[in-house]
C-alpha cells in the first residue's frame, strides 16, 4: 500500500538516511505523516506477529 | 586531470585538484541538468545575492573529465576551516545557513542531498555554503534525506553545548560525522529531556533508530519511499531553524573576559600595539597572517589593517566565540577568521587516507605569525622548552612577532601558583640568545621589566 502511495526517491543519493530519521520526519510532519508512519509500523508489526504465530523455525545459520 | 583527495563521496560532483584562484568542480549529467535549470530560472543568482550560496559559473572553456558532463567554477576562499575549529556561534550560523538554503531550494523543487557541516566554509567571519554539488532535484514527495546528517553534524553538537555546557569541538574532532544523535541521547537524559527539541529530535529519533536498525531490506525500501508533503518538509526545516536560532552556549570560558580583566598597564598595552603596528608597516603587510592566542582579537584587528586574511586562533572557544560575534557587521569580518585552535595540539590531517581533512599547516602560508602573551602558557604551563617555542613561532612564516614573559610577571605567577616545578633556563637572556640563533632580530622593545617583544626574520 505504501508502495502505491509513495514516490520512489532519488534525492537520498549517497547519504544514508537511517530509517529512524525518516520515520521521525513523518511523525513531525503532521497528521498525514503520522498516518503513513503508523501504517508502516502496523504493517511491520503485524507481519512480525504473523511470523511468530506461524512458528516457522528460523533457518539455521550455515556458518 | 585528477580530483581533490577530499572529494570522492559524491558521485554527481567532484572537485578537481589544483590550486588556482578558482575551485573547479566536475558535474555528472544529472547535476549539470539541475545546474542548468536553476541557472536559467535565476535561482542560483538569487541565492548568491542573498548570501546563501557561493557565486559560481559554468565553465564551458574547461574540458570536463571523461565521464563527466560539465565544469563549474567558484572562487577559492583564502582559508579552509573545519567544524571542529569553529566556535558555538560559528557552527550555529553554519547550521542556519544550511537550513535557509534548504528552505529556498525546497520552494524551487530542489533540495540539499546532504547536510554535511563541511559544505560550509568561512570567508573571514562570514559563513559561505560552498558545496555546489550538494544541490539535487527534489523527488516528488520525498522527506529530507539529509535530515539525519543535519542532526549529527549540527543539532547534536549545538545541543550538547547549549544544554549541558560541554564544548562540542573535542567530540566533533573525534568523529568526522559529528556527534551522532543516538550518542547524544544518553548524555542529555534525564534532566535534558524537557529542553527544546530533545524529546523529538534526540530521544524519539534515537529510539526509532534503535527500533529500526534490524529492519529487512524491503521494509527499509518502504520507509525510504514513504511520502511526505513538501509543506511538511518545509515546516520541519522551519521548526529546526527556530530551535537552533534559540540555542545559546552553556559552556564557561576562562578567557573571554580577559581583555577587560587583565592586569595590563595601559601604557605597556599601547607600546605593544605600536610595536605590532610598526612591524606590519615595516613588512608592508601581505596576503595572510596568523595570530596565535588571539583571545578576543585586539591584535588580529590591527593585523587586518595590513593583511588580506588574518587567522585568529585561540584554544579558548569562549574567547573565539566572542571575537566572532563582535565581528558581525564590521569591515574586519571580511578579513578575520576566528578559529578554536590549541597551539599544543593543532588540527591534524584526518579522514580517509589522512588526506580528506588537512592539517592546519597544510592550509595556509602566513607571511607573519604573532605569538603574543603565549610563551608562558606553553613553556611554563605546558612544559614546552624555550628553543622549541621559538622553532614553533618561526615554523610557518618568514617573520614572527614574539613576546617573552618572564616567570616573575604577574600573569606567569598566576600560572605557576599551583606548580612546584622549576624552569631553569627560562629567562629573557636565554630567549634573546636562542632567538638570535634562529633568525635575525629585526626590532625589539621592552614593554615592562618582565615583558619584551621581538620581531624576528627567519
């Protein structure tokens, strides 16, 4: 969903903007920004939960 | 054609090596297109006029290096300085300049793609945004990609000094990415939590960074692509500006009031001024002079009447800040560059392969060096041998004005009050003898029974 809303950005160029600093800008950016951040957050959170519920064993590291 | 060793990070713009009167930059196709758009629309001219961006020209007479599209030129500033050499107000002004430029670019569908403090240099005591390669097209509804870097390079160091009274320069010097906000967070907790901007720009950001550091690649891409309306980006920039403009240094300074509180006899001070004035007149002035231990700049101002650039250095950041703010709006601001610099530990070469940021001595060739009321700090206070002090005074310039201060002088006595060591061989006769071994004594004067001045030629 976010992929549909969002416009891919090229302006980030070579400075690595941490995900945290982008999320903070969204939160500071007013209602619309907060909504986007919440959606992202919710999506992450719910996918994390569904992984936990599925109880799929993590692949063992091959090292 | 080769590139400047400090210019390699930006794939769209690189500074060409060479020391001519202009700095030449190669631009990629994308950067050249943006430059042409902003130039055509008169945006660059407007930014130059308002002091937000260094003046620049397209140089179609210069062949772009292979793989590059265009060459830009901008005047070379007389002296390169780095954020860890700036006082609080200097870093603050550089931050405000960066934000003002960003605000203006946003209104022209452009942005700063990085917010490095190294984008700013000082021309005398005036900040100048020099990195023309930092300008980029603003992509649709993108947040400001350089906000995080702005926080590390500007906001965090300023907050540390404003809210905790801790000078930022040593930390900045220790890390060429400034002071990462996540490192500042524990320094401000718990009492700093209620200070302006701390909860959001520091605590919330540090928490979000911790929470998102293990995000998957997909999730990171999604965050990067998250839209933020241009007005919201502009509001954030305006909010940062108000926050930074309101900060004041909380660090204490031992020397900022020295000029009013020193025990100097006015007649001796006048003789000292006259000696320096005569020395400048005798040497005929020139391009550049350095003033070590400049304090609040009394002698730097005198030098500025004869030299095009005066680098006024002092280890006390408070004194440097006072000089910097007192220069605002004056004619001398064009010529005097105040810097926080300890003669015992001048800025070394730093960064990638040790060539990214230059050591102090690599950045200028002064014609005259002033070392007034410095000798007792270095020799009595820090144990520098007298002969080495004279070597130091003459190492960078063909001429030096040095002041000898005997151990019996009240200012030297104040330094020695808590010390038990003795300083055999530290006396006026030894000083005069060692000086004459190293150079020619062009002029000399006794200011008081405990102070004498020499003009030395190497």
